[in-house]
């Protein structure tokens, strides 16, 4: 008999596990109830409730080999059709949070399945490490876990390599090992969504060099592992006035955090890379791991930009500028850019191919999309702010203003729109501000610019994966079709050897 699909209540209960999360100098008793996290936790639970609805069963889930019905995010597509089917599920999931949860459960599921697709890469590293990765993936999939990851080291002094940083215990490192496993001490980041995740995947995406073997590991741990500490950044949810005033930041602040490993013991069956600097690179780039996790990110971003285009159009309707030619031009630009991102997503699928028996998107087209969208998102937000002008600034301080009989009539008189009532105008423009102008929105600009790495990193991936041989062959063929005309009576110019 097929096991029931994981729902929101089951996920909520799983987060009451004694994890050590700190915010504002205090240890959090229960992340599901704390005002800094509770609404966003509920939003993560809503994703599981969405997939558990009977009418969404076929769209959102599939049956594993062991009879568990889980999210299609865990499904390894063997054909183009299965990839499209999986993408449709991920699109529906992203629509539930309007694309504002960058580390929703489907992100790490995508990263992990991409690595498992390349299991032969792990087998070269060692049979035991390959088995650990294989077994962990299937266990995580069967339990439909919400995973986060920390794969970046604290910035510190960027002029130095990771192994040369001053101070002890800055970067998470192997400080001991025995027959039972390895012991970690130090920090990793960014821990996005760690508050609402079940487990954390720890690895090194940034290059390591020989001599840094103690940093060269990857593993997975439950969020309540002994010695694991989560240091949350400021909570935008906690500082949101109300859902009316901050409809996005009050419910979709997935949070970011430093994760510190204070003598954390990792059993060998949870260790996937051990003291191998090149394997840290290979587990992402020689497998399909990096491609699948960033393909998921482009699916999410396509949904987010579609949402943002809707806000842009509604801004113009709200303030009565929608029929002005310059406004139509700007809306057309935004619509074209959003459609371009969606087209690139479709293109990377159509241009994909087989890898170890599975169908994956085109590596180069995934990186192409990353390079373009890193630059596009801040331009997108800027264009929307230009469309809005002062409309996003002169809003009531909060919904409490409506409770004051002296000023409520003034709000009704001054918040005028040709397309909607005064209350509807304020409600919508509060949403627009939370999307493009609030502190939450500013974090999203930074996130979309850097979640895949700095621009020189993504451009480097594009350079590395482009078919230069094919491009240069066309150039050389064109050059071979003509020669410089020799002066009358002179011998023809000889070609270089």
C-alpha cells in the first residue's frame, strides 16, 4: 500500500525537534511558534498541503521504488517528457509563494538528485562514499524531507585562501575522526531556509586547493544535531507590521543564517566526500548537481518575474498611466524580459540531453540564463519603481490609521485611483512596495544577483561550457573562403604551416 503524501501538519511537527536557533541574542524555544519565523514556517507547511491535495496528486507527486508517494522534485527524469512533467510540478509549487522562496523544498531535492544521477563520480572517490550518497538520497526522497544547504564559507579576508584565514574555527573543518565518523568545527553559510528545514547538506562549492583537505568534505545532518547552532539574521517577518502592510515579508521570509558546527559528530554513513579537494568540485560540476539545482532556480525565477509583471501592469492601472505610450513601452519591455526568461527555461529543456541514463537540461543554456538574469533582476525592479513614482511612498503608515476617525476620511479622499477604491489602492500598493522597495525586497535583489555566485563566477561557467570548437570552426571556415589579392606579378601569399 502506498504511504500517504506528506502534508503540512507532518512537516510542522517535524520542526519541533529541539534545534538550537538564535535570534536577537536569545535561543528560540520553538521555531514554529516564534514571531520571527512562525508565518514563514506555515508557508512551508502550505507547500506540503498543496501537494497532498487529492486533486494535485498526479501533478505534484510520484511513487518511489519503495512505494512512497513524494514530491516530483525527487524524480529523476529519464526522458524529455518526464522533465517537462517534473517542471510543471515545480512551477505549480513556485506559484504558491510567487517565486519568493528561493530555497523551497524542491531546490535541494533538485541538487541532491542531480548528484545521485552522477553516482559513478562518487564511485571513483570510493565505494563507501558513493553508497552513503545513494542511500541518503533514497532515504531523504522516501521521507520527502525539506533540506537546506551551506556550501559557502564565511567571507572573512577574501584576499586569502580559505586555509590561510586568520583566527581559529572560522571555516568548518574536520577536526577529528574515528571509526564512528568525523567531527566538524567552524562555520558555513548562508543557511537559507534552515529555520524550516529538516536537514542540512554541508559541502564546498568554492574551489579548494591541495593543503586544504581538512575543509574538503560533504555530509548531511539533521537540524537538531548536537553542537549545530543556527545564527539567524534579522527577521523581516518579525518586523512586518501586519499582513495588510507587508503581505510578502510577513509570510515568505525564508531567512538566512550562519550555521556553526561546535564539535558536531557526523557518522560515516552521512559522509559523502572525505578529505578530497577535487571531489568537492566534482560532486557539483562532474555530476548533474549544479545544473539541476540552478535549473530549478530558473523555473522559480520565471514564476517570480511573471508575478512582478502583473504588479507592474497593475501599478499603471492603479495610477491611471496604463494608456500612456511611454508606460506601454516600459510594460512591453518588462513583459518581453519575463517571457525571455521563460523561453530560456524552455530552451534549456529542449536543448538538453542524456546523462548517465537520465535527461538533463543543457548545461550551457542553464549558465546562460544565470548570467543574464543576475543583471536583469535589479533592472526589472528599477523599471517597476520608475513606473510607480511617488505612489509607493505616500501610503498610510499602517492599517491602524483606518481605526482613527479623524484621519480615515482623509485617507479615503487622498488615496484615489481610476481603477479601484481607496482601500483597494492602498492594499495593492502595499503589496507592490513589499515586492520592490521594502527591506525584504532589497534582500531579494541581492539574492537574485548573487545566489549563484558573483557574476565573474557565472560568466566563468558560461565560458567553460560553451561550444567554442563549433563557433571557431565557423569563423575559420569563413576565413578559408578567401585570400588577400596578391599584387600583379607577385607570387601568391603562402599559408602558415
